[in-house]
């Protein structure tokens, strides 16, 4: 998805990974799905956004989850940010 963005942008996806939260000054909490590669040596992070149905509680750090949502991006200050518009999140 990261290297072939146009193929997936706007598409509904289901993906598994590990939940992480990061506190970013002046922006608040960023919730991220960390996705290990096939050899488990490296990870890519996908920002998670909720337009509706935001959970009241979130998984603990590094808990395995499955996300269903729409893969998208936006441009801010000439930088491209990729994210998933989350429809559902399941703890595995």
C-alpha cells in the first residue's frame, strides 16, 4: 500500500497489526496501526482516524488488532500523510 498508493487510495481494506499511541505536542494523541513486514524486522505505521463510531476505550499498547476502513491520504504543509478512516476495530 505504501509503494502503490493510487491502487489502494479510497479502497476499503482489512489489515492486522499492533496498536500504538503517540502524544504529539500541540496535536494530541495519534493512534497508529504498526504493521510488521514478512521477516518481522521492520514496521510501517498507519495513522488511524475515526469520523464516526470512535471507541470509548482503546486497546493497550502493542495489542494485536484488526482494522477495517478506507485507505486515504491528505496533504498538509506540502507533506503527504496516509491514514485509515476506521469503520471497525477488533482486538485479536
